[in-house]
C-alpha cells in the first residue's frame, strides 16, 4: 500500500516514533510518504522542521503550519495516491474525519497524558482505529469507550546496530571506577521531576558517583547549574546533538536515571535496553511496563502529585528516600552486572519484530 505518516519531523519523541514507524512500514513492503508538521509557534523552537542528520529522507513534504490546512493535507494525499494515513498526536479531528469520508483509511495515535474524554467522539469519527503503544493507554481508552488495538513498541534496529561493540566496552570498564548516571532531560517539560532527582542524587553517598544531565534546551537551566555548583559530581549538557553523538554520550554512562511524573512512551527506556543499561525509574505505568524491578533496573515508589497531567491521568513524583537508596545501590558493581545482564535479556521481550507483526495486523483489520 501507499501509506502516509503525518507527525513532527525534528528531534523530539513524537517525531522519532514517526520516523521509526515509517521504517517499519517500509520493512513490511509499503511505500511511505511523510507530511512533516512544524513545531508550534509557542514551542521552544517555533516552526522547527529538520532536514539534516536522520531527518534527511526522501518523500518528505513540509507542512506550512502546525495546524495543517485541510487543503494541504488533501493535496498531499491526492498527489501521492495514498491508501492510508497515520496521524500522530493530531487533534484536527474534523479535518481528518473529512479526509476519511473521502475514502482514505485513517489511523490515529495519541499520548495518554493529553487525550481526554472530550476528544473521544471526534476521534471515533476521524479514525478507522485509535491504536495504542502501551498497555496502560489501551486500558484507559477502554474506560473511555474506545476499543484500541495494541502495537507493542520495541527496540528499533537502528538502536541495536552498535550493540555488540557497546556491550564489549561496558564489560571492559573497571568495576571500581566512576559510576555515571545519565538523566534524559529532553525539552525539560513538567513531566521531568527535575528538582527531586537533583536533590536525591546530591544526597547519595559516593565520591565515584557522577550524573550527566542531557537536555535539548536551556529551560530550567538555572536550577541545574545551581545544583552543579553545590555538587561537582553533576554535569550538564544543554545541546540538541546529532543522533549518533547523543547515543555515544548515552552509551558512555553506566545507569539511566529516568524517573518521570508521567510518560507517553519513554523512548529513552528503549534506548537503555538497546545499550544493555540498567534503569532507575518510578514504579508507575508505562515506565514499569519496560523496566522490571531487579531484572533490568530498579523501581522506586511513585507519590501521586496533587497536579495531574493535562488529560487528568495521575502524575507521580519519585519517593526521594527510595530514589537516593536506588542510586547508592547501583554503585555496587555486583548489582550492576546482574542488571546489565537483565537489560540485555530484556531486548528479547522488546523485539522490534513484535512491533512489525502488530503493525501488519493493524493495517489488515
């Protein structure tokens, strides 16, 4: 089939999912076309569309605005004779319903922290199916009256290309050397419990502990710099790095330190699995769907916040004492070796082949 993918097209989670989804569709034998959606005018980088690095791909059409005029979408569909269009996090439901009425099959995917009850009827009209990538979002759709097919997300092959080399590097590291914790800050949004993480790490005992906070924007940088001044074990990197450079920085760490107040998917958890890296996060979905306590990481108790996510789902902060204890525990080389083995084994239950099988079933139904 000829399949369109409409999503952001720059270094952000939604766009990475769209790019990896596109490669999966191509693997299944479909020809794909992208309608690239620029960032919102209110975003950290307004109007952003990337055309370099991994985003330099054929058959990508840039849209004129975050809210894509229907005429642009309809022209893109017509010019490329599309059979199916897959939309990611697009709430222009009236326009998509109009496209569906014209005979095009439409599929939608949303992050559960933003999809709310008031979106249900519009989504039912707009899409042949609203699919889920995690078990928790599928369960939530069921409570809203939506039967959502599951496409189990897995570790994409691009993350595994240098796996053997990185496994060998990690095995060769001295066990009594520095232990580096990698905090994936991304765009430093409210979902990142930055203050609790900085405080928990600063309380952790161990001169050999290091923390690298990697963010793509300078947002909340003052808090990070203040923490680094008080604790020289903390280092920050504020730069939107090319994909390969980002992975090298990530791979140089020993532990992924990734508590989250909520997650849509949590791509860094799949990156950590690809790297065979133990992860610390809170025991809440969807994080605990990927990370299992004592297998490929450590889970700490989540404390429900009085401020929920935008859709009304609960938000959680990591228990400060448990988080500090987990950081200190990962200083133990024996436990790290055990969890590294578990992280490598987790690649099998997070197979990309399962993603492809579910995606093929979705398009057959």
